[in-house]
């Protein structure tokens, strides 16, 4: 195999520069795992016995991004590449920082601190040789991902509890490669025993790892396995507690938890859609009511919104992302209006910009209940909405032919609630009849409204 079909040219150059100065240098980590799985590598890393300052001296553009821990970022051909000195780490702090770092060790010693055996791979592209101490290459080449911690799994998870969640990211990568997964029993048991330690990890790191898992091709399988070992209960109890919550008659073949996973699997792999799918029904656990032989979840969408808000805030999502997800959840139980005015009011209520996402959530919700369900009604509703959208009608106050200043001037009003009431009245009239949306007509409508609603002085 030619080296540059395995690693990019800038990575090859970095290794060659180090080796020409007498240092050992290897490409290491997950990029090599992904290569053998047939996946596109996400990022590249180089490990060397050169000390950080020696690396800094060798490269024209080098940044000491983690020099305390042996890491320097160099820029070659416009690409950033992390180069890390072989090291041992001891005495980890709760923030996952090693209290003691020993540089200048061998590659073999360095690999003992790696997280999983499939990530403990090294490749020398200059001399075209591999270092595979755990014999994972034949398995990866045969489309088998063994998820096994390096050494004692409890020690690895004590060093950095996020590694427990990263194990499920490996499961997600296997899904992308359509590879089988084999879980090492000791590693799986250690996750179960150590699961509460994940709470030591920052919310941002947990969020980022969950995002990668959710965007994979098998998020349902990963979440189900996380539930089995108890990790999901610690990270996302709002989702986990819906396990075993029966929904009703034979129409509902899945409990709420399995329904949620089915919706997550079915919906398009966009991050806000996957999170909306994951959280859209979390309130059902606390809303379940049995009335005779029937089961109801009255108001579960409102409870789901509030629980989803807590989840998204806990995981430090941006305000914009949070509101986008909550908006979809709050409207996911919409009915299908049939009249043109009803369709326009629907667009007004949910916002034209959110319609496509909301329809996608409904599609996944339906198929998550019954994969063979008939989607004709939804498809017809979607077509009618698109016809209405093509009319270029007014769906919000900014679309009206008059604005607040016009209202104040025409009715001699000061800024206040009356202005908003007047504009909302005009919007309702335009939603009923779009032809009214001209300045002249709306001012006439405004005069009639004022006569009925404003006190005459």
C-alpha cells in the first residue's frame, strides 16, 4: 500500500521531517482505525519521542496548544496537525487533567495509556510499517469492531470517565462502516460499575460526544446499549425512565422508550432533528393515565417541552439551538387544517421556516409507531402547505402592507399594547383573505377596528 493513500501528504511530511532529524515519529489513533474500517478519517495525530520544544524548533509554524502535556500544533500546507510527545500520565484530577506527565518514554509505554485497543494503532508512512500490539487490524479489515479497553477498563474510566461514552461512539463508527460489534465483557461490566463517574465530566464534553453518536447511522442501537448498562440513566434520565412505559392497544407495538429510539433512527440525520426526536415524548412517563382499557398521555407535549428544556440547558446548548428544538417538540402534535385560511394560520403559528422540519418530525413519529404506516395524509397536507406558501401571503406581522408606525400615525396612538392588538387583528384578516393585504385596504380595516375597540375621546 502506498503511504499517501493512507495518510494525507501534510501528515507524511510532518513524520518525514521528524524522522530526518533522528526522531521516532508515528501516525497514531482513530484515523488509522477508520482507515481499516473503510471510513474517511476525521482528524490526524502524530506521536514522537521529540520533546515539545524540539518539535517547535523543527516547524516554521508551531503553536504550543498543550505543551504542558506534550502537545504542539503545527501547520503544514494550510492544515493543522497535533504532534504529541510519547508520554505516561498518572494521578488524574476530576477535570481529567493528569496530575503527573512523564515525557520521553517509548511508543510501547505510551500506548499503555490509550483508551481502547482499536485506537492503539500506529503507522510509519515513511517506512511503511505498522505497530499493532493488540492485533486489531485483521478484525477491522474483516469488518469487526471489538470494543475493549486497553489494560484495566476500570482504571481507564477512572482516568477519564468520558471514555465510557466514547465506547458508544466507537459503536457508532462501526455502524457507519456496517461492521459487526463485539463488546469485551470486562469493558462492558466496567462501564456499568463506573457509570456514575460520568458526572465528573463537563457538560460540554458529554454533549459533544452525544452529538457524534446521534449523528451516526445507528443511534438507536447505541442508545439501547447505553440503557442496558445503565449509562443512559445517568446522562439522560428523562429518556431512560420511559423504558417499559406501555402506550396502549395493539396499534402501539413499542413502549415509549423504543418508540423514541425508532423515531431517532428514522428522522433525517440533522442534529436539531435528532435531538427533537430524542426528546419529543420524554414527558409521557409522568403523564400516563389509564381510563378503563384505554391509556392516555394528556398534555405530554407540554411536559416534554419543559423536560427537554432542562436537558438542553444542562448540556449547555446554545440558546438558538435550544429554542429550535423546543419549538418542534411543542408543535409536534399538530392536526391537519383543511381550509386555506386554516393552512395559513398553521403557517403563521409554526413559522414557515420550521414547517419542513416539523413535517419531518411527524413523518418519523408516524413511522416510529408503525413502519408500514400510510403517509398519504401527511404527504397531501405537505403539498397543500407548499401551495399556500407559493402564494407569498402574509404569515407574520412583518409581511403586512402596514407597520406599527402606520398604525400610530393613522390612529394618533402612542406606542403601547393597542398598536400590537391592531396589527394582530389585521394579520388575522389577511390570513382569512390574502387579497386584503394592501395599504389602502388595511387602513380601512384599521379604521373599522378602531371604532369598535378604541375608546372615543
